[in-house]
């Protein structure tokens, strides 16, 4: 386990309010790549290494590449919601998003291969689309798990108020008394929520804009 004293060697980290939260990445882009890796038998040391990531989550004030992904929801989890109980869901989200970007790239590759592979492409595309649907379902469930874990950590000012527990599964959130809600019922609940989601999506490397800077 890395001690806080070791983390102080990373100039981008503000450790004053860490309060037990996990740090999702030690990869930064600041006009050039800067990365720290764990070392030692018990991974108790940090060493800065010269490297360029092929696939990574990183902190930056702006995207290093115009194909990198900047997702507001992940940025919130990385900056504010990175409590220990959210770590599993956060890691799963990162993995699913990398896999999703890979699958979408494969669909493009199959499209470009139509002239060189005359047969079988439709089956390859079908299985890939099925996997994409599974990934999207997983992403919804992992977001729901992260929100549920965060809600469990919230302390209300008025302790007399009843706090309803959020369900861990997204599917459970769109059912009522055991029956699935239709699109109109789900839409009516969404319309009752003030404001709009700030989430935005780009693609394959993930940017987690400067939380620690």
C-alpha cells in the first residue's frame, strides 16, 4: 500500500482532503506525459517513469488527442465520488468503456473489410453488436451501483427524515411492484428531474480532467 508521504512526490495531487478516497489514476498529461508506477515488494513506493500510454485514464486540463473520451460522470466519480465502496464499480466502468471503444472500432474495421472478406461479415457484425448491447447494459448497472454506494454514504442534515435506499441494479430502478415500466412511465419520472445531465462522450482513451491540479 502506498503511503500518503509517497504520494506527495506527485506534484498534481492535493492530499489535504483525500479523506480515505482512492486515486483512480497516476497518469497525467501536462504538455507532456507524466506517469508514476508502484514499486517494491509490497508496492509501497512510487517511481516516475518515462512512458506514453496506449490505453489509459489520465488527468489533464484538456484532451491530449481529439479522439480521447471525456465523460462528466466519470470525472465526478474520479474527483468527488471516489470512496472505497465505489472502487469496484468505477474499475468496471473503465473496463467496459475500453471494451466498448474496441468493439465500435471492430465494427468500423468490418465495414472496411467488405471487399477483402466476401463471406461471413454479417455474422461477425451480429455477434459484435450483441456484445455491445451487453456492455451497455453493464455500464448502466455499474453507474447505478456507483450512485447507490454514494447515496449510502450521504448524511442528511435532518436525521428525522426517511432516506430511501437506492437499488443496486438499473433494471430494478425501472420496475414497479415487480412489473417493468414502459417508456412513457420512465420518461415521466425523468421529466420530473430538474436540469439536464452534463455527461458527454468522446472516445477511446479516457480523460479525467484535472481533479487534483
